[in-house]
């Protein structure tokens, strides 16, 4: 019997997973390199959908100490069985192990390390991506979180008609959409700026960083609380996503989207 591939990935989510990477991985604090490894792993704790780096303890130029976590459980704020994207803190560990503090010169990083009990990760320290100032793979900076080698972002030009509404209010309509297909996310439509109703939108102070696409700025629908940070554009794009430059997208999960006048049923594992 043929087996569909994607369900097999979901079956792995409850497990502690890892994948070796051949790339040189470095982490910096200020101008100091604290992590430098040619033997890094990408590690996904149970229920985590994005990886973090783990390196042999010998590749960390910092003192490692047992972390005193205190009485509060970081997992208390995580709903049972929730899929954990990068919005959940590193400290919410779902695998057995020991949290660690790192002391690198004058830099103290409480809880920025984690030593999993699993023997396959023996002598490796899992590291909090956000605790460091800068990460490099070879000589290229990585932002947001490490890239998942099993994650894809594919952009395709189309001539289909697409329109997006919020509660009956038309926000954008185009006959030249760019469809973006990204692993674990619903398809996104990116609109040319001239096809967006800018009278309906106001600039937001929100920004976000995607390690696959770049840095995004946001807009909200004026006078509509449910339209807060509903639209975004990658003003600064990474080379792999140059097609997205200056185009505008909307959260399909929070709007009504029509493709060739057919309302789309949006299935999403995450709510944004």
C-alpha cells in the first residue's frame, strides 16, 4: 500500500528528533565567538516544529552550570498537545534533561543551554537561539531560528483572480498574484502593491523575522481590532525569496479569500 509522506512527519512530532548538519555553526556575543562547531546538530524537542542548534560541549567557550529553574514551570503556559512554534520560549522543555546556564566572560546566559538525557545527544548542549547576538552558518548570518532542511518555500506566479475580504470589506484584488507554498502553512497570496486598498490600512510598529524570507513590516485594518497586523510585506528579503520584495500578503486564516470567485477553505495548524 502506498504511503503518503506528510503524515509520517506528523507522527514524529511527539518524539525528540535530531539531524546532523555539515555546516560550520558559530554564535557570537558582542564581538566574541562563544560557539564554533563543525559537528552541530539540529534538534527538535517533542512537539517543536522548528529546530535549534546543539553542539558538543567542547565547542562552547563558556562555563556550563546547572540552572536553578525556580518554582515556576515554563511548560505551564503551553496548552496540552499544542504544536510549539518559535513563539514558545526555549525554557519550555518537552524532553527530559537538565537546563544549563552559560557564563562567557562578563556575559551570563541563564537557562540558555539544555543537556538532554537521551544517549544519542550525549555530550551535546542544545542552545537557545535568542540568547545570542548573532548566529552564522559558514559566513552567512542566520536570523529568526535555524533553517529546517525539510522545510520549503516555493513561489509561483499565477494569472488567476484573487481577492481578500475582512468582514465583507474588500482589502485587495489582483489578476497577477504570487502564490507562496510553505511547509506546514496554508498557501499565501502576495499582491502587487497597486492592487491593495491602502485607504483601508495603517502602518503597524510590528516587525518579524523569517529565516527563509527576510524581515517583514506589518499593516492593520483601520478601525477594525480584528484586523490588527493583518497584512505584511518583506521590505528586506533574503536571496532565496527575492520574488517577494515589496509584495503584500494577508493572513488567510483571519480573512475571506476567493480564488477565481471560489471561497477558499483555509486549513492551518497555527493561528497568527
